[in-house]
C-alpha cells in the first residue's frame, strides 16, 4: 500500500474534515484536546471537505471548523483545526485573528454576550514554533500578567502541537495521542497499517482513506500539486536563508576587521568573524528547525548536532 501524506492540506482535510469521517475527528480531538477522555460524543463539521474546483491551489482548502458539544455539561464550543506545514510570515497573528473572529462573529446585532460559546484553535505544525519548550503540546489562555491567574471567562484557547518534537518509534507508542501523531508523521513512509494502530477503528479508517488506491484521479492529481507547492515554497525559504547566512558571514568579517583595528588585527578578526558567524548560524538554524532535517541544517550553518539540538 502507498499512503498519501496526511500533513498536506488536501489530505488532512479529506481525512479529518469529511462529513462521513466524524468518528475520526472525534477520536482525534478527544485525544489531542481532552487527553483521551470521551468528552466529545458528536460534532458538526461546519465546512466539510469538498473536492476542489481549482486543484493545486492551497487557498482552495479552508481550515476544518467544527461545533462540538460537551457530553457532560452540554456546553457548545467551536474548534478550528489547522495543519500548517510552512512557517510563513504572519502565521502566529493569523491563528489569533481566526480564533478572535470565530468568537466575535457568533452574535448578531443586539444579541446578548452570554450567548457566546468558547473557541479552541488547534494548530498542528510541521516545524518547531517554541524552541524554548520541550513539550510537544502547548496551551495558551488569557492570564493575569504578574500572578498568572486565569481570566474569569475561559473562552479562547490556543493549542499548538509541534510534530518535529515527536520522536517516538512504532514500538514506543503507548497512548492514542502517540498513535495519532505517529500517523501524521510517518504514514507517508509506511506500506502497511501497523497492527498496534489497526486495533483502533478510527485510526484504521484514517489509513484506509489515506490509501492512495482509494483516491480518484482528480484527488491524486491535486495531492501531487499540493506536495509540489510545498516543496517549491521550502526551496524558496531555503534559498533565502542561505543568502542570509552568506550575508551574515560577510557582516561578521566586517565586524571582525573593525575590532581588529581597535584591539589588534589578529585577535579582533578572529573573534569578530567567529561571533558573527555563530550568532547568524544560530539565528538561521532556529528558522530551519522543522523545515529541514538536522544534518542539512548543520551542513548549511556549520553548527554541530549538539549545538543544534540545544536550540530545541
């Protein structure tokens, strides 16, 4: 079997956002948001997957948006789920904007604010967003700045799942969360459904949908165009970062020459060049985390594996 890459926008929306796959989305959300507790028994997908009319264009696919109901309290919540492969400029602001917009547009003119329901923005990234944090999942809510007390209304929550931080092998998978993250990270490289994951009906079904043999010719073409788009964009980012590295090394050399004239040419040149190179290398390496593999980043920046991993 050949599985499509579930991290590509088209595949992600088809697997998790189709009307007939609500059971998959429920299992996924209960695992990632509610620590595998059966909080969600049913949901409504507000923008279900439809085969696009303009194939290969990323904007054809919207984020998955669903309305969930808490099985115990009956409270309704809106959940926005997004799979983000590229770390594009303004991405962090867009996440906040979409969450705030989904919250504010619930009311019509004159309606009471008490009718507002909470919004959760669940974002899965194929790059490292928070290098200073070791945990895979990060949750952000409104808190008092100095005492970190929660705002009385717990209505907007941002949840980020950083896939590059998930390092477990198949034999190490323990929880349903582990298995869903492994599915996202490794399905494209598998040629069969692992027995331990096949035991979970929703994950088994996700593999079935991701099986390339079950896609139409139009869907296969669209998946291929989406992957080409991602690779092209990564190429643009890599080229820009390489140029930035070269410019940084040149600036480091200039700084070294200036220091050398003041403190002694030999010592200043060596220190300035090394400092400029290493600082720029660290800066660029942070941007490359999750975009390129560790070996490639080390080759481009000159950093050792240990120094690179210290950034993670």
